[in-house]
């Protein structure tokens, strides 16, 4: 990604990033909730598994937040290095190649040599000192959002066990809530990418169900 990340949309607020974190949190929680047996109705095991599900998402939310900061720091250093290389390079062709490497193939191709040259000139004119490699307050705020997305995605799945005494019914409602949340995540992704919200929502719900089954089968 070219340019300072503070001025781009590649943050935790990006719809793709946000939906991905919610889906990840849902799958992690369901891997624990799916272990609840209908035979444990009214037993301490249900509470233990629910606490374990929350604890798991707390841990992975923290890991995801830290890795978000690592990724942002790495990208900012890469951006700074790109600016430095362009500033000290008078070879326009090599500079355009550097810019093209930072873009996806289709985007670089659509820009063509003229478009890449315009970007190269603008970046080459940017003082390296203007591209700060350090983490900003927004980066830390985004990391906190990542943490919240993973953790808070657990609670809708736990609520049925708090208001329904029968474990079998609570488990059914918890799974239905998970599927609805997966559907909404898929629909939001489709809306962001101008796709079919209904079809993509159904597809995400189906994929999520298959992933939950695979996670449980693999002992996750």
C-alpha cells in the first residue's frame, strides 16, 4: 500500500477487516459452544465452556490487536523505505517499477506508464521525513477496535444460555444467532463490493457452518 496509512482506508474500520474479525470471533466462540452437550443441562460444565469461550476470544482479540499493530508498523516502514528509494533514484523506469510493485497487477496495468509516472513523481517529491514510521494514536485506536470486535462477537452467542434454561434449545438458538450474524457479515461485504447481498449473505452463512463443523471435527 502506497502512502501514509493514517490517510488510507486500510484500517480496522475497513468493512472487510471489520467483518473478518467478527467472523473470526464467531467461529472461535462456536468451537467452544459447539462442545456443549444437551446432556449437560443445568450442570456446571455449560458455565465452564461459556467462560472458556469468552476467555478464548479475549486472548485471540489481544493477539489480533497486537498483530494489527505489527502489520501497521511494518507497512509504515515499507512506505518510508519506498519514499527514500524514489527520492534518491533518478531512473524513472526503475521508479515506476517500484511503484507498480506496491499495487495490484490489474491496478498497475490500468494506470499504465503515464499513471505510474505521475505517482512516482509525486512520491519522489515527498520528503522522507514526512512519512512517519511510528505508530499513531489512530493505529492504537484501531487495534482496540480489533480487540473489541473479536471479544464482543462472543456475547450474542452466549445470551441464549443466559435466558433459556433448556440447554438443547439454548444451543439451537445460539447456533441460529451465529448463522444470522454470519449472514449479515456476508451481506455487508457484498454491499461494500457491489455484490448481491442476499446471495453473499447465504453463502457466508453456509461457509461459516462448514468452517464450524471443520473446526469441531479437528478438535478446535
